[in-house]
């Protein structure tokens, strides 16, 4: 085999990079529910190619690794091998695009992965500004195989995350994920590089309450917010956000219920640097 410089291998692998795209609809042609994003046939081919390259040799693994983990779009169930790989901080820091299915599903994922390394879970939570109660709840939900705890750990580890696309299925005001986001952002330990947040309600003809996700608006570099099936009124808004956000420039809300007299003014006061706003 011809020995090429590592930079050449890396450049070749860069042509295989994939980027998560929002699904055009909640359901596929057979009526099955879809996640917040999906891979195209070309994406899937590129992913399989990168996996094959990664297993070929240690030098090829290092060349393809930044592109292999750049975009993480788990299937409906998060695989054990994927989660174990992302529990390694140096790997998790490679993730730029993350798409997660609903974290508020009433069903746990116990059958989808075995016991996770205790030391790595503890390391992921340490020095992140999380309260003892929240850490205990994450440990409990990890033991139960709950998706909310898995995704909370991912957000804590993926410190270079730029785009996060997700959905949820029920009220989440006191949800573990929202608590983790609130405490981690406040302590500058997670979502500090987040530029775009896409949210979809996972059940047709239902809406998500935007105010319940107020902590995500504390991400300091957030510029773009997209939402589908969002409820926006003035009730329960509290301090949203606590101070006007310095970076949010674009908000696009589709198929949403908007209170133009109460909810909209609060949103505009909290995002005073807006350049474009689309409501529908």
C-alpha cells in the first residue's frame, strides 16, 4: 500500500462528511413516525464507508474519526456502541451536529444497551455545575435505561456542539433534560458553542410550550431557533429570558399557536437583536 501523509488521508475522508437535515415531515410514506432528522441514502453510504475506513488501520481511523463523529443522528434507539464511544471526551468533542429523538418518551430504553461504565458516567457529570439531586436523578435514569439521561450525558460531553435538533412528546417544565440544560449552561460547562436549535413536537396535532424550554435560550452563542408545533402565549413565561439575548438573530416557528398580543411581545423583548422572524 502506498504510504500517504496523514493530511492527505484526512482530506480524502473530508469528502465523506455528512450533515444532519430536518425531516420534511413527521411521518414517512408508510405512516411511521420519524425522528427530528434523517440521513439520505448517500449519507448512509458515506457513513458505512467511513466505518469501514475506520476499521482498516489505526492511521486511517485517526484520519476519518473527525468526520465519522461530526454528525450524530441516532436511530429511534441509541445504540450501546455509539453511546460508549461518545463517553470518551476526546471523541465527544468532535460532535458538531446532534439530532436526538424525543427525550420525554414515556418508555425506557433498557433493552437497547447494557450497563454503562460507571467511572465514565461520573466523569461526564463532574465539574459541570450540576446539583447533587440532578446527578442522583441522572444516575437513576441511566440505570433505568431512560433516554432523557442518555441525552443529558451527551449534551454534557459534546462541548463543541453547533447544531442540536430534537423533539419531545409531553410537558417538560421539570424534565431532567431541561434541568440539566439550565444548570450546565449557567455554569458554562455545556452548549457554549451552540449556534442553532431545532425543536419539533413528536405527536401530530399537539403543541410544545416554548416557555418550558427557556434555559436553551441562555446558550450564549445561539443565533437561530427553529420550531414546529410550538405554543407561544404570555402565560407562564416568567422571566424569558432573564436578560435580552445578545446573539439570537433568527427565529422560525411553523405550524405554531402564537399569541400576538401577549406571547410575541415577551419574545421580542427577550430577543431584541432579531433580524428575521417567521411565524406560521
